[in-house]
C-alpha cells in the first residue's frame, strides 16, 4: 500500500508577538481558536527572531541560515526545497524586496480599503480564503503552501466591536483609525491613548483567531489534516509601550519584537499538546519542513546551518535545560549595532551608548527571564558576573557562526539555565 503524500502549511504573521496569543499568556484579546489549535500541537515557549525586519526573518526561514551567519550568496537564494512551494502574501514589500527565485509560484493578494463601521471582510480573512482556495487545486503540484500576512503592519481593519471587547463601562472608546498605531511615549502621553491602541491590537488578534478556524475547517474538507504539517509563526512582535514606543519607530530589539509565538501541529499525531522550552530560531523552520517531507539532505544549506538548526518535530525532548543540546541553550539576535542574547534564565542586550569625549560607549541591559517577561527591570549593575558570562557566550556564538566546527561551544552554567526563585 502506497503512503499518502504529505503536505506543509506555514502561516507567518507580522506583528504577532506572544502578547497577542492566549496560550502564551496574552490577554489583550481572546484567541480561542488559536488556543484550541495549540492544545494538540507543539508550543515553543522560547522562539526568538534572529533579527528585526520581517523580510530578513523570512529569509532565515527560507535559507535555513541564521541572519548573523548568512553570506551574500546565501541571501541570494532560497533553499531548493521551495521549488515545490506556493507563496501567497499580501505584502508587496516581500514580493519586491525578497529573493523569491526558488519558490514554485508567488501570488500577491492586494489589500483593500475597509470601513470599520461597515461589515467589510478583514484583509487576513481575504488572504486565507484566497490562498487556501488556490491551494485546493494546486496542492499536488505544490505540497508546500506558505501564507505570509502583513498582520499588524498592515491596516488595522478588525470590526470596531472587536476593539471594544476589552473595554469596561467607563473606559474611553477605542480609536477608529485603521493606520497601524505609532506613538512615542513621553511624560505627557495620555494612558488612555495607549489603552485604545492596545484595544485595536486585540481586535486584530481576534480577526486572526477567527480566520484560523477557517484554515482548520478547509484542511478538514480537503481531507489532508492528518498528513499536513501546520506551522503558525509570528514574524516581528508589535511594541505596545514597553520601552517608550507603540509600534516600530524606535527600531530597538527587545523581547516585545523578538519573542514570538510558534505553534506546530504535525498532522493529527498528538492527542494532547506539548510545550517545549528549547531556545529555537527561524532558521530551524526549513529543517523541520524537510524532515516532515522526508528530505534528508537539504540542498544549499551549509554545514553551519545544519549544525545550528533543529528539526522541531523529531528532535524535541523534555529534558532539563542543562541537558539540552548546546544549540538550543541560547538565542542570538542582532540588528544595526544591537545584539540580544536570550538563555533560559536571563536575557541581555548590548547597544551603542552615548559618545563621551570622542569615545563610543556600549549600553548593556540585563533582565531576569522568564520572570521579567516584558524586560522592565534592568539589573546589569547588580549581576555583573552574569553579564560577563553572557558576553563570553555571545562572542563564542558569533565565532561559531563563522568558523563552525573549528570552535568548541561550551554548555551554559547552572546560573544561566536555572531562573532565580
């Protein structure tokens, strides 16, 4: 008896951070369908973007190479596995700026203006509907469907009543504006303005949640749910004032932009969901897809990517952090002179400081993670030994990116793997 063909559905959403999804503790808006999906899936508690811009994060997924380790040659070409992939997106920036030469087919679903007072269909619903309808007739030719949504970086077009879900009697009314919220916080900023933008963000999360129920329904109608690897991933979180900005005006890499939801359902193989505390990053998506499709040799991926990435279905193991593979003990992110390192017990950020007497200084910020989830309490002056240890691992990780097996990576100490209680 011949085996049934396997399929892959990947959905990536800009602006979808862990603060917007219920199974990660997000409480801005209810996400019942996403939480139900997570109940029979693998939920990755520590999925960290490797850089800031969505296009660069996607190319990490498509090449299998971490952003910090990619060469110009690797940037120029997606992995050959995507010859059999259909990419459908509403982001004209992704279509025009990324290197999509290896995708079998690319379709742009352009956005449409909406009126929040009318019962217009939200863009993400249109995108999912068009993508799944196209795939229904093309899935044998393209067993991989990649849907990429502008998400919160696109128009905020959820029905207005969705924005009001979080409002109690006496709360200010949320704004009607469909433009993504951008606001620099000052001492004069009205907290009600931030609250209104948070309500609008929650409305967008509810629209995504609603659209996700359609995804599961259509997969069931097509009869491929058992054979389909489903991947839902955020691509760049959306700040809601944690470090002085609502939106992306600051260009700073903190947890609110880097720490993202990643939920993977391997067909219907799991009776109950699994939570995985491993540190994983976008370059592992390619290896996971290849593993599901039975592709052992990922053409075009270099030795470094194979060593540093993880098949997130077959390689997971609920071991204590000190026994994790070294590659899953640290998440490294960088963007425009900023470096962020996350380990099981801490996260540390290095960035350019003020210039003093012609000498550039470096700003260091240390946070106790996961207890300080939103990175509000900076403790570098009280834990300088931890900063020094993390600085050593940061430098070693970067050398390993470049030199691969010639650099011996050390496991983390117990001080870095066990949160302080």
